[in-house]
C-alpha cells in the first residue's frame, strides 16, 4: 500500500479531500481549514449493466444449498424473493469470493436464522443486505435525525466521561449531524458490495451479529514491503490484530464504534427515505474506525486520532490504509494534482492522457476506482473535496469519453456520468492497483509516509 509522492506536510495534514460531504443544497463554500461542503457536480444519470467476465455458478447444487435458499426465501416478501432469484441466475448468490470462502447465500442464511445485535431485526438486515448487493447504488452516507424517544439515550451516550458543563452542552448539540463526512467509508462500502458481494455479505452478517464485529485475515505484504513495516502500520492505526506464526498474515478485528449501535437502532425503527440503512451505519462506522485509528464517534460523525488535524472524515493516507485492509490488496493512492502550501492547485504530477490511461486500464481489469476530486475558486485555491467511485466508461455519440460514477452523497441512487474533460482535471488522487502505475509514477511506500508524518507531528508538538 503506497501513495504517490507529494508534499507530505500539506497533503497529509491540511488537505481534506476525504473529509467533506457534498450537499447540493449548500451554496456557500467554506475555507479548506474548516469542515466544508461542496455543491455536487451536475451530472447525467444512466443505467449501468456491467459485464462480468468470471466463472459463475447459477444453480443450487446440493441439499444444503437448497435448504438454505428455501429458508432465506421463507423470510422474504414476494418482490425480495424475485431479487434473490435474480442473484442466483446471475451468479451472485453462490459467489464465494470472501475471506472464509463462504457464499452470499451462506451469509444471508445466517442473517435470516441467527440472532442479530440488540435492537436490530433479522428481516431488516436481511432485506438491506440483499438490496445493497443487488444494487449498490442504493448506498448513501446521509445521516438520519434522532427521534425524541431516542434523544435522551443518545445524549447520555455522547456525554460519557464529560464533566465540564460547556462540553456537555456541546456534546448534546453535536448529535444533530447535518452533513456527513463518511464519503470514504461509504465509497468503500459501495466498492465492496459491487466487487466482492460474498465478502460484503460476510462482513454484514458479522457486524450485525451479537458480537458486533468481523474478523479479517490480511497479508502483511499488502500493507508494506516487509512484515515489520506492516506490523508498524497496524500498530500506528491502533488496529486490534493477531500475527500468524508464519509472520506473513494477520487476523484483524473490524468493529464499529460503541455508539454505532444507537444510530443503527434508530434507523431500524425510524428510517426516512434517502437516509442510511442500519447496515450502512455499521459498515461506515467500521471503515471510519479503521482509518481514524479507532477514534470515530457515530453519534457526532467526528473523529480524533493522530494523523488528521480535522475532526471530520479521513485524509488520503488513512483512506489508503482502510482500502488496503478491507480488500486485502496492495492499493496505491496515486496523487495527480500538484498543490502548494497555500492549497493552490499549481499543476499535475503527470499529463491527463497518462491519468486517463491509468483509469481505463484499471477499469478494464474489473476495478472500481475510488477517487478524490477537488473544486477550486477563481484563484485556483482548493475550497472543497469529495470522494466518489468510477465504475465504468463509455463513449457518447460524438466519440467523446465519459466516466460512469457513483456518488454516495448526491441524493441520486443511480450511476452518473462525467465527461473526461470535466472530471480528469479535478482528480486529486485515485486508488489504483500497483501494476497499473508503477512504471509511470514516482511512488513512496505508505509506511514511509507514516514515519514522515510522525516526525513532523513531533516537531510541531515540540515547537
């Protein structure tokens, strides 16, 4: 897991492409040093039917699978049964690209028949998991309101260990989250559901179970160049883990923050249209915990941790670590924009044609690419940033290339299209497989970036 070589002080401390939610209703842009929102891109909606070039199993092959299928369907309404049947016919239901080789069906059956965490319903988590796998564009990062019957419990939970009266008042106000900073987490959730439905179902099952946690086995080589540096990263991010005897693998414990269950319970009984599902809450909290060094609070959508000076969202370094853990893959966060210490966009690390080639190559490999884009003012100062996912591309009637994308914060549960002329200049960074970019870009290992960050932080603290 590595990031493109950029100015580490600016990009890792001050630049928050991943911190800001995008709310199309917000007109006033705030400075990058604050929590800010950007107006959403104007985009065309499209329907997307990706072609899967994989070996698919489309028939139940034994008594156990038939039994599980029938028991799952017995818990569903007529329309959702049709969705499950479609998942069987298109090869998704029996997909087993998961950490333990369990299928989507195996995990749906556990959700349907085993006890869920307190305040969550089997039928609700089952329905949400099926719907999200069938159509990941439903995923949103929009928080819901806290109804009066939950409000006191939420305030008490958020005021734990607070004694100062002003802190208590602030904590009571902070639970009313208007603009979400979970774009990285929601994009990761989307990519997982779309690319690895069996792993998505496995994690959904474990996070919503009574243990409220999922295990994940990773190869340390997907984090760093050797075992010691991989362990350093895990420790730096405060990840609970157990090292295997071969010193090549580690078992991680992935879990939402302790307040996530309150939000999930609220969404179970009081979800409004366009708000997150209980499953979205658990997934996004878990991924925020991974990136924020286990410091996230779902009640306030704020985080602490050692790498980010802002209390919202995840920075690029944290985002790359999160993706590498979730997908157990050597993810490169390739930085394309050159930005000075005043947050001014002054150029690009490579030409736009090379950037486009990187994106198209990764898409042709079957990757969904999480990117961070920026918006600038008349002086080319970056004022906003956001994370979205590129899922495909097509050419229009005039032969112009367009990128098909998903935005978890645009209020549109469908793919959207941006022309290459519009999108490419706005891309600050993109998460890409190592082999796509290693011959074109100057790459610095992520653990080296982390060491540099620690050194700079120590200097700042000592000054």
